[in-house]
């Protein structure tokens, strides 16, 4: 299932939705409205659904089947009728770095000094502050002191339960689902920070974490390496890859980062494929994001996350 959070016009209350259909023909089940009509007891919030485990997913599947067998507009919405929210509320987000093979190569060729002592025996990463997360169709301001404004399409795990020092098998079972993530980056800040072996400011300006539009539940992703990522700026492809190029798989990332203790709803992103603006030759300046640009980050099996740069 594809599940998402939304609100209706003039309201601020979170609603849980199930996205059905394909491409331009989509509709969204309002779980709360359907529960009222069916006198059902399915979870009505995303965190409620995640924390309810397989039982909650089964209840939601039953509710979806009931709703699709009845013609009632009041529990269905068109995507243009609602306001998208981030797939989970503000949570911890760990972003993997240099975790696609070809991107690692392009980054090390582009910055030999930084790559000279690179440690490849375990995943590397950094923190994206929860408050940087913004939903599908958000507008993100390019900071006034940033010119090298870059994009990074990624696949992100949504944790389904708390784990600590998990085995690979435990890690796989702890994944609730997958969504699309765009790790926006201020490269001039990031590169200066990396001289001190740190990354923080360059990844955490307001709005630097577009995520969504929905979560594809893990039961529908039998082979995560088949997830195909791509990114367009103003309709032009900038990145394309699938997750067979991952160096550390999703279960390995979860198992590794579980040493710090992970909680339900936490986010772990995959790292990005090759094709970022920073490493474009001979002149990357024309590829950096500018006000007016529209960025579409997609995963074929999940959907398209759109962001406007202002």
C-alpha cells in the first residue's frame, strides 16, 4: 500500500490516507472518514499505523477493500484537493553519504583531497534535522548566502519499530516502508565544513529535506535493490540509477545505525546516485539550483516528489 499524511483546506489536523491509482489518475482514501462510515477500528494516524504493526496494516487493507466496493465520494479525495504533509511527523533522520558506487567515484575524483583517507569499511552519514523536512509540493528558498545549491535524490527507509544493535534479519523486519527523499545541499558550506571533517550547516538550512509524497509499505518491496531513482530539474534528467549500485544495502544501514538506537518513524536515507551538480564537467555552475527551478525526484515504484525553488 501507498500511505500518506494530509490535511484538508482550512484545516490543520493530520489525516491518514491511502493513495490508489497510477500516474495522473489517482485518488486518496480518507481513512478517518471511511472508518466512521464502516464503523471500523483501523489506525487513523501515520504513527498509529506504524506502531500497530502487521495488525494495523491488515485492518487498513480491509478498510480499503470495503471502501473501493462502495461508491461514496465523501471518503475519497483528489490529490489537488488536499495539502500534502511529510509522510511522518518530525523525526530523526540519518542520511548516508557516498553510498552509491558511481557517486562515490565521481565525488572522490572531484575532490581527491577529501577522498584520500576515505574510510570504506562501514557506512558514513550525517544528521538531517527533523525540522528541515518539507512535504511534496513545498517551496524551498535558496538561502541568501548560497549559490552552489545542489540536489540529491535518495530512497529513504521509514522505521517500523524500535531497534538497538539489530542483526541484518532484525533490521529487515524493522522497516515499515520506503519513500522518496531529496537531500538538498549548500555545497560551499559543506565543502568548507569537510575541511574540518564535519558536515552540518551545508545540509540543514530550512527546507533542505523534501520527502514524500507517500510511503510504499515494505511488503510491496520484495527486492529493494530494484528501486529505480531519478531526478529532473525543469523536466531535464540529472540523475538516474537503481539500488543495485548501493554499497551498503538498506538492511546494512539499519543494522549499523541501530547502534545509536532507532525508533518507529525514524528515517534513514540511502545516499544519492551519480549526477549531482557539484561534479558536472566542465562547469557545474549552470547545474546548481536557482529560484524558479522545479525539481522532481522520483522512484518508479513509489511516486514523484516535487519541489519548487524560490
